[in-house]
C-alpha cells in the first residue's frame, strides 16, 4: 500500500483542524479580550483548513495527480503566507513535492 501524497494532505488537515478546535473550545473559555482574540484566531485556523480540500481531491485520483501536485504547492505557499494556514501549508507543499517527484 505505502504512502500516498493525499495521506500527507489529510494528516495536515486533521492536525490543523485539531489545533483550531482546541483554540476555539479550550482557549476561548478565557474571558475578556484574550479569549476573544483566541476565538478569532481559532476560527481562522478552521477556515485555513479548507485550503487542503481541493488539492486533496485532486491528489486522490491518478489522472489529476500532476495538477493536484502543482495546486498543492501553490495552496501551500498561500497557507504559509497568510500565517493561519501554516500547518496545512507545510503538509501541502510536502504532498505536492511527493506527487510531482515520486509520482505517489
């Protein structure tokens, strides 16, 4: 079976989702402005998780794996630039490199 490039994207999305949910539910229970800021950042983390959906779908299928690798690298760079998608961005870039270089 082995490692597939879309596994890497899925793992990155799950880690990003868990980080966002922790920020929304655990840290936002703090009152005041600190809790509000943590809530906003947590919601941003959850929205940034959506960066991986399109590359994930493209990387699953063999016929769209090349374009999926290119899109994955582009979305990974976007995720790193916006800072809220840093976790999923790193995993998208790794998955894009695996898809283009190793063809997996």
